[in-house]
């Protein structure tokens, strides 16, 4: 079947604006993860969903960041009042059950805050 | 907490063998993953080790020593397309991954 799909692939916004990034995981995968990757660095964990609930949101940097997964499939990462420091690649991954499984990544959304 | 270390950059010649090391410190251990990431693309799964020893998969092999907190990825018969970043990752609590900084490998003709 299809892999993890992320839209948009690129997003340019102005400082202070609100953005939404979408992730469509592999069908049947119950676990979904959001990571943020800056140039030349490894991905950093943001939030993990098991089904519809956020099982671990300890990686969200502050309360401007929020994510939902209302039906246990598609997830949306929401960033309010964007700042230039939010510019990064936002990666989504899914895995079958979550416990030590292989994570399959989408191609990411490159966010640029001007 | 978890701490993972990898060399930042490596260079090797087409047809050669290269070893990319990863050291980790973790509270609890649930295996170690290696991913390949070409510039601007998604990380793709390469290997998973949970027991000590060498796992071979074609041109790529991965080794783990849990007592030493050490792993390496071995790439044989290097090809130009192997130029990429190689990420070492350890599951935290069996769930989200903690990634190392990645090793950027350049394969030269």
C-alpha cells in the first residue's frame, strides 16, 4: 500500500501566522509520531499518538505547538504565532503498534517562517 | 535519559568499505535502528539490532554490543548512491526514537 504522506511538502509563512501540517500514515498503523529536523541534525521527537490519544507530548517545545489525530488515522500538527526559529523540516512517521516497531517516515514538510 | 553519538562526516571511495560507529547511553534498552536519509528525503529503514552480534543484509551489515553501548553500520562495495546521512536511533521506552546527529557520508569516484 501507500507510504506515509505529508502535505504540503513546502510551506512558507510569515512570522506570527498560524500553520497546519498534515500527515496521512500507513493504513492500519496505530502509532504515529511527529519529529522536527534542523539542517545537519537528527530528527527530534515532538509527539506520539497511539490511536486517537497523545500518548507522549513531552517533545512539544511550547504551547504554541499542538497536534490532533481525531479518528486515529490522519494527524495535523498545528503551530500558532509562528516564529523564525520554527523553521525546520517536520517529519511524520507511523508504525504498526508502536512498541519497538520499525517507523516509516514521510518525506516531510519544510516550513520556512520569514 | 538517552545520549547518542556519531561522527559528523565521513568520506570514502567508490568500491571501498566504510564503518560508521554509534555509541549510546540509555536507561533501558529496546534495540537500535539504523536509517539512511538522502538530502531532502525521508529517512528509510536499514536495520534493527536487539541482540549482540552482526546482522548482515546484502551490502549493509549492522553490529551491536549492548555491554559496550556500541553499534556500527558496515557498508561494502560502496556506490555513489550511498552518499547520504546515516542515522542511529534508540527507542525511548519502546516508543519514540531518540536519534543521533547523523553521519554524512560522501562517496567519491
